């Protein structure tokens, strides 16, 4: 069972990569003919490949070297691995592997950009990577937006080249969430899930420098960067695939359709006053809503996932709905449950009225869900009032 769990977890780890068996930790120096290049993986279908990946390739024919330095490695054998992953405390590491091993991953396309470094800068970059791949230095506290496989490469070049390295300045008009949407629109269910668990920090506008947390943006910044007034990188070359393989086609927006179908189902049962059907519908619906709320609460208050803090989705997904779902057969509802549904109704109404003005960009597929929370909460919170309205018809 343990190997199966590991395979499943790989699908939810961003930019996860398996470390190679080769290590350059014992090599003293590189030859003057050595070259460094930026390797960029195209976005893939699985979650851990959805945003692509960045790595540094070192080739040194004099020493028969062709290796990749990868900041996206994690250790499955680390104690309390799954708990640390859930709580945002999983450490990532710099590792190295033969390039032939690296390209075995199921990625649709790879590009390479040769770094036009001087011999002294190459030596400095090698020493930087050599020091950081030592066991005492290779581990770091991963942060999805601010400290990942792409930002570490940018920071390495800045450390080596100093003020002589100048990156192009992009217009800062996109939030971190907007940048993620550029990749997640081809994975609609993934987009919905990530939108639900990310809070207000994801809606901060990303500066030109911060946008390089995405491998594609790092690659484009390397294209326009200068080193002592000269280009930092050579022309981008496809090692496999082509630009047509870079981004899959946008699929049908199933989450939005399913959301409206669920709302229409709840509305139909409500208007038909199908008591038995409504009890089971409400049980399932509020159980799922409560489960979502519990996940949001856990990520916000019980983990170190900074991007999951201050999440306004908690205003429609209350964790207490999990308990309320098992009390819906009681007539009348306990006073505290009835009051809870009144709070749910008011909260959902306020959220819908302020939807366009909220500081957090909520996913459009949640609109029918929040409408249904409002409808069913009203029906459960004020049953006598609703009964009089129906009876007067």
C-alpha cells in the first residue's frame, strides 16, 4: 500500500522530481570548456507538471560530464513525510543527475538556453552549486511563490553575477492567482481546487522579479536579461517537442456546468417540496461543503502554507456543516443548528452581493454553489416562514 500512496502523492506535489544517483559533490573544478544552460520543461497534464520545471545543465566534455542540477527534489524517506507535506513543512533539496536520466520524465517538450558566462563566472557558478549540493547545504524550506525550483536558479545567477546582471522589467499587472490561471485553465478541476484553497496572499500583484517563480517567466526573463550589457542567454532551443506541445488545448469548463446542474437539482427538489429527497440532498451537499470548509480551516490555521491564509471561501464553506449534515432528519432542528443556518444564509448573501468587489478573486464555478448554500440555508433556518409562503400560494 505504501508504494501506491507514494505514486498518488507525486500527482499533487508541484514540481516534484526524483533525484538521480549521480553526484558532482566530489569534483574539485570544471574545465574552461564547460558550459551552463537553463533547462525548462513544458507544462504537462499531471498536477506536479502543470507549471513546468526549471533546472541547470552542466556540460563539460573534458571531464565527460553532462548533469542537471535540480532544486525540485524531495525525500520520501524523510521522517513524518506525509504529515510534513500536509502542514507545509516538507523540505526540498538541490540534487544532481545525469541529463539522460532527467529527460526520461514524461514531459511533452524541453527547451535549453545556453548561459553566456565568462570562464570566471562559470567557475563561480560551479562553486556555488558545488557548495549548495553538499548535504549540510542542499535542503531548503520550499515556498510555492517565493522559493522554488525557478527562483533558486534566478538567485544563484544573481549571487554569481551581482549588479552586472540586469533582468528586463515586466509590467506588474497580474496577481499570483492570475499567473496560475494561465496554466490551470487547461485543468479546470485543478483550477477550481487550487482557487478554493488559496487565500488572499495569492491575490497580491506579483512584481516583475516575483513573476519568475514560474519556469516560463524565468526563461523569458533570461531571454531579455543582460550581463555587463551583453545578452545573458543564447537563443532558446527545443531539445524535444515544439512550441505546439507547450500548452494543451483549453477543455470544456466542467466545474461551472456541474455547479449550475447541482443548483438546478436543489431548486427543483425545493420547489417540488420533495421532503425525503431534500433530506438526502442536503445531507450530501452540506457534508461536502463542510468538508471543503474543514480543509480550508486546516490549511489556514494548522499549516505553514502561507498562500492558504486569510481565505474568504470560509464565508460559504463552514466546517460546522459537517455536523449539521447529520442533524437534518430532526424536526425541528436544534436551536444552535437553526441559528447556524441563519448565519450561513446571511454570510452567503453578503458574499454574493460583494462578489465583484472582494479583494479575493473567487472562482466563477462557486457562484451556483454559494447560491445553493443561501437557498437551502434559508429553507432550513426559517422553515415556518417558508411554509407560510408556500401555503399562501
